[in-house]
C-alpha cells in the first residue's frame, strides 16, 4: 500500500434492507478521527433509540492499523467482523459503517487518490 495515498468514501451514505420482519439500516461516513466516529455513532443511537443492536466497524489512519468492531449483543463475530470485512474488501480506511436495528456504521478515510462507496450508492 502506498503510504501517500489511501481510499475513502467521498460522502455519507445510507441504505435500508428488510428481511423477515427486521429492518436493517446501514450508514457510512467519512471520518478523520476516532472522536468524530464516536460523535456519529452517538447521533445515530439518538436518532434510532429503538434499534435492538448498533453494530459497527471502522478502520482509521493511512496504514489502517487502528480499527474497531462491535457486535453489540449479536453472537460474537457475526456483525462487526463482517462489516469490517466489507471495509477491507474496498481497501478503505477512516470510515465507519453501521447497520441499524441492527445499525451498521462504517467510517472510512483514505484519500487523495480515489473515493469508493461501500454500499454502491
């Protein structure tokens, strides 16, 4: 990976999916710090107070060495890791993804080189 370039998303994105009576809302945000990621997560929890789970993943920094995953009560490894897998599949960093109700957040950064949308939006 070139230390001077990285991939990120250009702007926030949201997608919804319904399956067997459950509604999944996914959010993706470009972020520049862990504090910024935490602020987005707090705002989403406030916006969706009835969501059963607020699962998330993010990877930060040019080298992508700082990351976090959260299953938020789902079986271990069943939500946060797959979300991080999607971030990694696009080679993104400094982004948070979070589906709601299961709410997923992805905060990603990497840039000047290119931008990519995790959800194809």
